[in-house]
């Protein structure tokens, strides 16, 4: 069977198949990508969390090492042993620390890094590590130890690697404030699976520690063995050497893993290794593949269902269309009686009904057109005759209204009659317009004569007002000069009043300040008295302190004797009394320090007592000088009171002068304002007269324009009258 792609049924089938396939393909692709992205994100989040756990585990062990070394270094007993070079006791210390901390090496060195004693009596070169980490407090870091040194205290050897990665902790040891040595811990990471195994046990994921780019401790296996001595990919190591972390998919010994690599740095910030966690990607790929297969099966089922639906729907749509196609063919051949039959209840049925109505209307229209041809020719001849007469100016012409359908004839007759009435009314209005124009011309002549008279009168008034304004201006200038002089007198009087008030205020302030000074001087006198009493009491307290320090000195001497006796007894006890001998020595030193401090206190108190006596003498002299100052200030106060009285008398007289100047200024100012107002009125009157003259001239020009317009209106009216007389009404 041949399929035609031009038919609607085929197009609908293809369209519905595409509508089904495209969403399924989009949903399938988006779902697969989304699942892939989510699994990748979950895998990366998992390895990120695992790496954080890995790092925290390592950091917690390092903190434990730092705490142990710091505590040991801070023990006074340990610093004594290190100073005394007691190798036997230090060896016991080192063995116990190694056992409790589970490290490969515990060493006690002098301040130059030379080993005094160590676990297993190992002699190795720790100077490079100690010189790098030694500071005022405990320090730790990952460091690379040469294989020759690491082999002395650890099973470090890994294939393809000659060095060892170690956690090194160095704590300084001080004795009497001076650096005397260090406590150093070294734990070799090579072949130490504690951290990687514990992480895999907790999370189920793989873990590895690298020395540079070689695996030295790992849970990743090849051929059933730990893959130590193998390398990570060059791409990952290149990123790590730039001090950056790597997160993503990586090939680990031929298998795809979702991984995270983080650099390990030494004390100087150099990358010396890597820590790694990873999840095999195979389980994720299997889940994604299963999901993709399920989506493909669902898509195929959906496609099959879409084809069946498309075939059924296409059949329902194309059958009524074929019926409509047949109806249009019959209509085109002239068969207007054919009726289409479509009973679908939708738009196709509405289209079929509309088509049937159209065929019926066309059939009726054809009949009407045949009947009206003769009648239409008669109507056109009648209308043409009337329009020709109207065109020649005969508005008495009328169309014949005897025909049955005479709407057009009536409309034409009404239009012609209305135009005839309009022309008749226009003639009457033009005649009235001519009469009114004549009246306007007469009124314009009368207005022009009146405007000429007003202009002459305004000119005379303007000249008189101008003379009066000039005289008023001269009077105003003289009054203004007088007003300025009066203002200067008033201003000078006002300044004098202000100066007198300032002098009065200053004298009052001076009196107040002098009185305050007297009060302050009296307060100073009282303070000096109180200060003298307090200083005397302080001297008495100093004497009591001398008595107490004497008693403390006696106690210190007795304590020194007791410490000496204790040292003798400790010497008799031999080795069992060594610890007590140290305590006795410390007590003796403390007693000597107390005795020395008491002597310093006594010497200081004697100096204080001497200064107290000198201070009392100075206080008495100060009190005498203050009394003299009070007398002098009283004399100044009397002089200021006399100045204040003189200033008050002067201020009263100056105020009288000021008041007179103010009255004169106000009178002069009033006269000046009156003169200026009169001058302003005169100027306004002159301006008004000039404006009247200008308005009159403008009025004359307007009258001339109106006369010109009236003449033009008269000419237009004459032309309209002449034209309208040509029409026959």
C-alpha cells in the first residue's frame, strides 16, 4: 500500500507520533542526565565527607602527640633529668612514651638537636627536623625522612620509594628560663595502615596516603595485595603540586573512581604527599544504565500507544473532511441542491451546516439577479437625467418616484431640494452681511476721530507729570542725605552703648572671677592642711611597715637555717633523699630572696619617710603664699567694683544720646518714604499717559485693519450674490 504524505490523515499520524516521541526523548534524556548529575554530586559529597573524617582522624592523633610531648617537656623533673644528662631515667621515659603513644621513635635531645637518650637507644640524625620545627612552643608537621635514617627505627620500605613520610612533633624544654633541649616524636606513615583501615571500616570507601605521588599506605588492592608503591595519575598530581584539591572522577589502577585528593604540606609549605578517598564508580554506572533501559522501554510502549491513538483519531477527522470535499465539488459544478451530511458534533459539523446555507443563499441570489436587470437599467436612466439638469444649475429637476422600490429616487429628490433651500438662504444672509459691513465702516470713522483726541490729551499729561517727577526726585535726594547722616549718628551712639555694656559685663565677670579665686584659694588652704595630716599619718604607717619587715626578715633567716638542716639530713639519706635535697635547696633560695626583698623594702621606706618630711615643709610654705594671694585678690576686687559704678553712669548718659538719634532717624525716614512714594506715583502717571498714547496708536492701526477686512468682506459678498443668481430655484 502506497502512503501519501500529502493527506491530512498521514500528517496527523506523523504529528501525533512526533508529539509522543519528542517529550519521551526529552524526559528520558533529562532524567538520565539528572540522575547522573545527582549520583556524581552524592559521590563527591560522600568522598568530601570521608576526606574530612580522614583529616580529622589524622589531626586528632597529631594533637595527642603534641599534648604528650608538651606535657613531658613542661615537667620540672624532666628538665632536671635533661640538664643532669641522666640517660638511664630518660631511656625509661622514652620507652614508656613510645608504648603509650604507639610511635616509631621518641628522642630527647639537647638544644642543638643531639640525641641524649631515645627509645630503643636509637642514634639517628634529627637535627634537620628539630631545626625546622623548634620554636617557643610545641610544633608538628609532616616531613620526609631519608630511608637511611628511617630504617634505624621503622619498617619503612615500600617498593619504588627510598624515603619515608613521617609525622614529626618537637617540644622545647626549658630550665630556669633557658632552652636546654627538646622532646621529639617521629611516627613513620609508610606501611602504617591504621588510618586507611579505620576510615574504610567506618565508611566502606577506599583511602590512601601518598609520599609525593607514590602510595605508601592504602586500602586499594591489585591482585589481592595492597597497591603500595604504585603512582597516582599525572593529571591529578599536577593539580596537587599547585596546592589545590582535586574532586571528580579519576582512573585508579584501571578502575573509575569518584575521588577527592588533598595535598599534604610540610612546615615550609612544600607538597610532600597526598591523602585520598574514593568510591568505585561501577555501582553508579549500573544504576544509571538500568534507569536508561527502563526509560527506553517506557518510550517504546508510549510510541506504540501513540500510533494506535493517531490512527483512530485520523480516521475520525478525515471521514467528514472527505464528505465536505465531495460537497464542494458538486457546488463547483453548479449543483446548488446538493447537501453535505456531517454529524460529528464539532467544528466540522458547523462547517458543513454553513456550507449548506451558503449553497442555498447563492441559489436565491442567482434568481434575484435575473429578475432585476431590466428594472435597474430604467432606474439608471432616470437618475442620470436628474443629475445632468442639476449640473447645469437647474435645482427644480426631480426624479420619478412612481416605481415600487423608489428609495433611491426619494433620496436624490430630497438632496436636490435641500441644496436649493441652502442656496436661497445663502442669498438672504449675504444681503444682511452687506448691510452690517456698511454700519461697521461708519463706526470705524467715528472711533478713529475719538482716538486722535485721546492721544493729544495723553501727550500733554505725560509732559506735566515728567516735570513734577524731576522736582520730587531732587527733594528725595536731599532727604536721603539727611537720613544717612542721622543713621550714622544713631549707629555711633548704639556702638557706644554696646561698648559700655561690654565694659560693664567684663567688670562684673572680673568681680565674679576674683570672688571665685578667693574661694579657690581658701579651698587650696584647706586641702594643704588635709594633705599635711595625711602625710603625717603616712609616715607613721611607714614606721609600722618597718616593724613588719623586720619580723619577716627574722622568719626568712630561721627558714634558711631549717633549709640548711634539711639539706644535711638529705645528704645523710643518700639516693633516697635526693628529691628532698632539691626541695630544701629551693626553700633556702626562697628564704634568701625574701631576706633580700625585705632589705630593699626597708631602704625604700626610709626614702619615702624622708620625702614625706620634705613634702610637709613645702605644704606649709604653700599655705603662707596662698594667704598672701588672698589679700592681693581682695584689693583687685575693690578696684573692679569702682570701675563698674563709673561704667553704669556713662551707660545711662549714652542711652539718652542714642534715643535722640533714633527719633531723628525715624522722622527723616518717614519724610523720605513720603517723597519717594509721591515720585513713584508721578512716574506711574507718566508711564500710564505714555501707555494711553501707545494704545491709541495701536487702536488706529487696528481700525485700519478692520476697515481693510470690511472691504474684503464686501467684495466676497458681491461675488457670492453674483454666483448664487445663476442657479434656478
